[in-house]
C-alpha cells in the first residue's frame, strides 16, 4: 500500500447538483447523489470525472482499459484494488478516490456460488471506472473538497506532482464563470419521449406470472421471488439524459441516487435501497421488503404507514430476506458477529412507505470487497429465497434480461470503504431508447392484482419525470465568454 494519502483542497460550499449539472459532459462523468439528505445514509455526494482506468467484464471476461486480463473477474478486480490501495484521511468524506461504476444483475450467474452454464450472460457489462480525481461534498457540515490520489503514477513523488496538477484542472473547471457558461450549455432543449410506454407484460400476463410463482411456493421450491415488468419508450434525437435525471431526483429524491455516463449508456438511479456498506471491517446491509403507496392526506398516509408495519404478509417477506442476508454475510464475516439491530422498521419516501431491516457483521480476517460481492450479489431482496432457485424462476417467468436493474451502482474507495446500492427506481438510457423495471416480492399470500398495481406505484415517479421533460427554450449564450 502506498504510504501517502491523497492530496486535497477545501473549496467554498456549493450545491453538489449544481456542480454536477455543469460537469455532466466531462468524459467519464459519475455522480453519486444523496438527493434525500439523511445524517447517516444520505450525508455525502461525490463527483468523479476523467477516470485513469476502466475495468470491464463482458461475457465473463475481464479487461483493463480494453486489454484482456488473465484472471477471473473478481480476482482481477482484487489485483487492481491492491495495486492502487491508499490510506484515507479520516477528516474527509469517506470516498477519496477509487472505483465508481455499475454491476448488472446477471453478473450473479458468473459467481461461484450461483454459477451455471445454462443461464444467460449479462446483457450489459460490468463497468467500473477508477478515479484519481474526486469532488466530495459533506451536506451536513456544508463543506466541499477536491481530492486527487495522483494515480496511475505509483512513485510517491511523481504521484504527488500529478495529484497537484489534477487538482488545478478541477479548480479551473470549478471557476465561477466557467461553471456559469457550462451550466448554460447544459440547459439543452429537451422534448417529450416518442409514443407510449411498452411493457413486456400485459396485465393478465403479469397476474399469470404471479400465479406461477405462487405455484412454485406451494410446491416448496421457494419461499418468495421478486418479479418485475420492464417498461420501454422511444426517445427523440437530442434527448437530454441529465435533464431527465434532474426531474427524477426532484420528483423522487433518494439517499442512494446516481447518474453515470459511459459510452452510449447513461444510468439514472433514484434508489432508496442500500445493498452493502463497509467501513473498516464493519459491514451493513439494509434490505427493503414491504411497500405501501403514500397518500396526500396526512391522516390517510399515517394509516397506510401503520398498516404496513402491521402487515403479516409484508413482515414475513422482510424477515425471510433478513434470514437470507444473514446467511450470505456469514460466508465472509467473523463467526457470531451477525446482528439485526433493526427488524421491519418503516422508512418513507416521496411515493411509497417501505419496511426496512438492518443486518450487520464484521468482515473476517483475510476477506475483502470482492469477497463481499461474491457472497451477497445480487441482493436477496430483489431475488427471493432461496436465492439460486428464485433467480431461476425469475429468469423463466420474466423472459428478458434485467441488465443494470437490480444490479448495483457502487463505489469502492482506494482504502476499501464501500457503498453499494440496489439499482431499483433506475433507468437505463441509450440513443433512442429508455428502459426501466418495476416489481415486487411475491409470497404465497400475494394478491396478483395488488402486486400488479404495486409495480405502477413504484414506477409512477419515473413516468412523471419523463412527462416533465417538456421543451425548454435554449438560452442564448454569451459570445466569446471569458
């Protein structure tokens, strides 16, 4: 491990979204966005730009900056993380440079615990970019920092010079006048999506799918499975992906929001769910199971929240996933360290109430971040239990790849600090097309009609965000701005 931590400079406070909007066209832009502030879960936001390296996994083969690696994907990732390991400064926000990226749901089939030859390979690649330059925002203390490790230089003196130069590059981008001009350019004209939303399920087909899952539960194959429908719509030329994200985060603020842009792909996520958090050797998972639509009437809204807490079906669903996660974490955590400090607590978001539990553990000696991914991915709350059989049933019932939906958007700091969301309420945008999924956990007590309606409750804020993408007048830019 390199001895010297990253170079940093504190800058005047500014809103992280305003900065992100002005930098969204910088190569390799990544925005980890705590749009719903929370002192513990939604305190920090981070921006990464211009990564020095990109790790990908396509068809089971790992690559670094486009060159094939001769190791299994997680072993190859482990080698890179060790190569660029760096201690952190405890006085700064927890992510001070490292990996930001996305792992698709189907990557789970390539993990040893789930691997099977006859299952689909990911339709989307694992994409993990390595950032030596980070903008970090502490929304509680209203402090902002520019941080650079100086990688990929590995000699301490050379790395220090590169870090200083990279910070100067960032400060130039953050110049007030530069931000003003870039923000004006970002306010591009945006028009409504073309045509109507299409789903891979009709209402009757979705209900039939739920009945199939209930039959598997009755037969003893599984206890529950998470079933989703996929929505797609055509996009006009010039559609502004980041402007869409602006509407999404305003309508559905979430503590684990994100916007990533790489190649022709953009991912806009307003996820409320944490898959994993690692601080030192301490690990935390926060599975969500159980949903109730919110009401604008405060009395009715409170009644719905209390009904969710009392729901036998929703509590049973949540507890089953807690047991699954306890088992997953036990594979890599110290014996007897697994605890459940919160069981079926209620959290409220813009459109829904959720039941959320907390599962914690202490990572065993010799275990690391790739081991955590191998043990827990994909998250049990969006597969079902037991995990492997539930995933097989999901594949047979949904009959379409999930891609980044129900995968994870994550960061892994150069010191091992890690946050991984579960990519729900997440839209994948490509030229001419947008796609997202919405689903729910199915138990034997599930009502097919109610489950179908729940998918629309979860999807509504995404529909609303697209509907808000109305044409805006292109601002007139200053000529030859200085």
